[in-house]
């Protein structure tokens, strides 16, 4: 197994350890990313760097908490990636650096680090034993965690429809489900994400804007209030993390008709004006969305002019 695989697998375990106490602060995330950025330089291959896609996959683990079952799978993957005592030393050193990145270590983090170290110390790295380990031990570990969560199976959703990805993750954690076809949930997630982008232009979502989003989901997509609130909460949370404009808009365009897209401009303006005034920056955000949806300038102006002049910031 290559150094690249070891480093990438180790990085995921480090993120899992950081999630041990159930939360990762913004400061800790920044420090964690600095540590992960340095990891490849510890590899044996000169100039080893993580690819853009590898970084995006790591973002999946930084983005949402990691439970015990998923952490066990990641630790098993790390055990499989070890090939030499030097690999084991690299892992131990990186774990020690991780627990001190924010100046303190919680009991939960300490326990997870001890768990990981015990797991890697249990791997037999004798060259003669490695073949048997790979065939027998690795298979046994993989059987034990075969049904463990693996968020990377939803990598495409994480990239193209983050609200749907976050909705799916939260439903899994809460062990619940929504009574609607997946295709509809995907469309609603995209609509919620775009409404949230408009509401979050000023870095704050008012109660009136939140209520307008919930109402739009109920009125235009005929979902119940509980579902509308759930999707709105997730959408706003993801908007605060900066949704990818082009991917989100293009995915919405691919799942809607031209008439639906034109009507959606009215929905976006309703969100923008919910607190009494459609701000200039909100209007410009809607203009950008309309442009990416391939709607005409005339369609945008028509939707904008449905708001009284006194409710539009010049």
C-alpha cells in the first residue's frame, strides 16, 4: 500500500479523533487543517501532496460528527495501511500533535487516541507475517465493520447537493426518515439551499426569512410543516458554510422545468423581502442565480418588479 494511502487514511482517523467529544470548534478546524496539510510532508515520497479530491473527501469528515461505528471502520482501514515500524511511528506522532492543536486535550480525545494507538500497536509488522496479516487479519477486521457507516459513498452528493447530503446524514443520526421519494427530497434540498443563500447574504437569517422559507416549501412543494422546518434548518446551516453557487444552481436547473425556474424567482424575492425590504445585495444574489439558471434578464426584471418600489433597496 502506498504512502499516499497511509497518509490519507491517517488523516481521516485524526479527524475522527478530533470529533471524539462531539464537537469541533472553528479554531480547532483551522488548526486541524494546518496539521492535515503538513501530514503529506511526513511521507517517504518527496513532494507527496494530497489531491484536490482527497481534500474534498476529508472535508466530508470535518463537516459532520463521526460516531463510534464509523470511527471503528476508519481505524480498521488504518491498521490495513500500516506496512513498517516507520509507518507506526508516523501515526503515533501525528496523533500526539492532533490532541494538542487547541492547547488542551479532552478526556474523550485522550481515550480515542489511546484506542488508536492500541490498535496500531496490535498490528504485526514482521515482514514474514505481513502476508498472513493482509489475507487473514485484514479480512477479519473488514468483516467486523462491514456495515459501519461510510459517508464517502455519498461523495457526489457532498459535492453537488450539500443540503441533501446534510439532510441524509442528520436523518441517519436521528434514525428517522421523511415520507417522500428521494428525487423530491433532492429537489427540495436544492431549493432550500438557494433560498438560504439569499437569506444569508447579510450573514444573518431573520425569523421572518426563516418563516418565509418554511412557508414556501409548504405552499409550492406541498410538504408538511415539520418537514419544511427540518429542511430549512439544514439549508440555513449549510448556507452558513458557503454553498457552492454554480453546483447548487446547476443541479436545481437539471431537476426543474423552465416554468418552475421562472416561478422560483418569485419564491426567492419573497424570502428577500420577508423582513420588510429586499436589500440590494439580496437582489443581486437573485440576479446571479437567475443568470446561472439561464433565465432571461426580462424574467428577472419581471419577478423583481412584482415587489413594490418601497420594498426594494435601490
